[in-house]
């Protein structure tokens, strides 16, 4: 790939490569080798969806519609399993946070979540092995493999020109959103800002060879630091909502640990 390659051709090539990378994590997720397989599956899947979203004007409209309609439902299928995994990974942290008097209730909660996690993992595995999943991935691959059609102005522009304009626009949007964040901001507003920083970083990572290596690395490092802060906030917010679903008057000890 080079900076003068037409945008549509570039986006198709990158999307196909990323789709292939996503698929490398399927077997490990299906066999439940390690929770990191699902995590990496989702990370790369998210990058693929961001690429399509950020550079949607560089693809035919029908292609974008098909990709979004196929990819979004697949990603949602893994949401619950990932939430369960994250909570289980933080078990020691939660045990240290709570007084010993809550241990019994917390243990009851973790027994329940491990049981649910096992069932959810099997559900996700069945889906990833299903004909419907295979058909969806093949449909996306087939659509991306078609020759460029160059039916609108953006695709025939050099990819570097398109990328620079996108980076500038995303940066402006990030700064505008950041200026509006304060102590009273809703969790969803902080989450939206986090998404913008993530998309900005992805856009740089999609085309690393187009920019000075040291400057790009330094900028990505700074963006990651902001993402970490916003990500931690989002994780706490998500976990609160997640745990509220387990408050149950019939399970007093467990509910006490959640409200403690």
C-alpha cells in the first residue's frame, strides 16, 4: 500500500486483512483456551467496524450497508460473555475492596457468574460454528473482494489525502467534546468521548507508514493514556450497571455484598 493508492482500493485491502485477523481468534474462543482470545477477537472486530465507519465514504453505499448489517449483530453476540469475563478477571480486586464480612455473599455471586459464564461461552461457541455466522463472514469477504467501482468522488482520491482530512476532523471533534466534559457530565458523554479518542487512534494505526514513525508513536502513546483514563471510568460505570442486575432479595448475603 502506498499514499497515492485510491481510497476505495486501500480500504478494501485493509478491511479484508482485518477480517482475516479476526478469524484467527475464533478457534481459541470456541475452545475456550483463554479469555484473551475473545478479547482480541473483539478488539480486532471493533477496529474493522471503525474502519468501515470512519472511511464509509470511500466505499459504495451498498457495500457499507451490507457490512454494517452483517458485522454489528455478530459483535453484539459476544457482549455478555465479555462482561462476564471482565468481572471474573477482577475477582481479587473486588475481594480486597470489600470487608471480610461480605466474602460469603461475594463467593455466592462468583459461583453464579461462573455458571452463567459457562453457559454463555457455549452459546457463543455454537454461534461461531454456525452456518449463519460463516455465511455472514463470507458475505462480507465477498463484498470486500470485489473490484473497486469508484462511483463517487472520495474513492478516487489518494488514501493519504483522505486520511489527513479525517484525522483533522476527528481531532476537532475530540477537542469540542472534551471542552464540554465536567464533573456533572453523564456517563454516556464520557463514553462517547472515549470512543472518539479510540477512533482517532485507530485511524493513525491503519496507516502507520504514512507519517513520521517517532512522532506518530509519541502521539499514539499520549492518546492511549487518555483512553486508559476514560476506559477505566467506562469500565466502572459498566460494571455498576452489570452488577445491579444481580441484586436479589431472595439472596440476602449476595445482595449485601453488592450494596456494600
